[in-house]
């Protein structure tokens, strides 16, 4: 009547497809040391010391820090970033952002007051 086999079968049928409305948040005070991978948008208000791969949008909030390589579809930076940043579409560097490193993107927006030290390569699709 009750079998552990049925529970195992039910768990294996759970889909790993992300919801189109999914949104990941790394809160202030949270620190990750290591690589992070996300299929949906991610907002970083804490710190990541490692590489981040995101199939969608990366947002680094005003208190957010990322040190490592980031590859994503689009990015919006208000905090601090150091490393190599590869963006498939639009990179928006806001007025209080501090970005150090190399950027590869299709479109770049740098607002007055932002700090950007590094190189930038503009690529077409």
C-alpha cells in the first residue's frame, strides 16, 4: 500500500524548467564564495566572490558586490563589480556604480557619476 518507490518516482518527475516569472535575490549581508549559475533573473544585494553565469538579467544593487567573471543576457549595475563581464545585449552602469575590469557587450549605457576602469569591446550579435 505505501511504497517508497512511488515517492521516488514522483520526485523524479518534477520539472527543472524555470518559471518565466522566477527571480532570485541575494540579500544584504549574504556572502557566496564560489560559482553561481541561474536560469532566471538574479539580484545581488550581498556579495559573490566567484563566477556567475545567468541566462537572463543580472542586477547588482547599490550594496551588491561581485568579484569574478559574469556571463549574462543583460546587466544593470548600481554596486561594485570587478572582473570580466560578458553581456549578450544591454549593460547599464548606473551613477553610483564602480566597475573595474573588461566588458564585452552589444550595447552600453554609462550614466554620469559612474566609475568604469577597464576595457570595453562592443560586439554585434
